[in-house]
C-alpha cells in the first residue's frame, strides 16, 4: 500500500494534469462548431467533476488525519495521567 502522503501528492499532480487538459480543450473550442463544441463542453464538465471529487477526497483524508492526531494526543494524555496515578 502506498503511503498516504504520496497518494495526496499523486492526486494533486493528477488535478494539475486535468486542469491543463481543460485549458487545451477550451482553446480548441474556438475552432469547433455545433456537435464538436458540445462534446468538448461535456469532456470539460467531466474533468471538472473529477477534479472536485479529487479535492473532496484529499479534504477527507486531511480531516481524518487531523482527527487521528487529536485522538492520539488524547490517548497520550490519558496514558500520562494513568502513569501518574500508579
């Protein structure tokens, strides 16, 4: 299994690649007509949705990481309290 930090880096890089593709598609739209333009708009929409999903995934990962960090801190505090009682 990959380390979570590497996964986030890969996701961010993938988002950058998608944004670049979107830019290229938008540039191509200048020279398209009718159906081609509609297909390109659909591709752009799909890529933008994929970026949003990746952003949500990264956000969830960061939130979970923060929660686990806080939980570990509380457990360490509890361990110290218990060791003082003994």
